[in-house]
């Protein structure tokens, strides 16, 4: 199974060069299929004692480096469809089991 979520690039310096790299990646990304997210990595030294403020992720301006996550939307959609199909199949199997149990109980009660 294809993992739809991918941590692709890390330790990109949070400076002019790193931001230029991210800008160019966004510019040339095939947005019909992929989605790109940028997240902060490693707090700047002045923020180290206060990392608890950012337990859900620090802002980019408080980060030494950046990470890039690229999501394959097509694989994500296929995975979701597969999950939904599996859920529907399991629901049908459970319905059949319940009906079978009902029929067996009726036959047992009638002495068949």
C-alpha cells in the first residue's frame, strides 16, 4: 500500500536560500496530483526554554530549519476509496451473519 503522507525534505535552513528553494518547489510542483506543506523544525536558540508553548508545532519564524511534506492526493484518494469499500464489504458480511444466525435460531426453535 502506498503511504499517502511523506516527509520528503528536512533540515532546510530557514534563511533566504531555504525560502527560495521552497518557493521554487511550490512553483514547479504538479498541483494536480500533489500537495506540499512546509513546517518548522528545531526551535531557534532563544526559544529553547519555551518549547512547551509549541507542542503542536512551532511557527516557521521560530524555527532554525524547515521540513517539506508532500502528499500524493491520488494515492490518498485511492486509499480512502479502498477503506470505504472494505467497510461496506464488512457491513454486508455482518448483515449476512446476522440473517444466518436468525435463520438458524428459527430452525432450532421449530425443531428442524
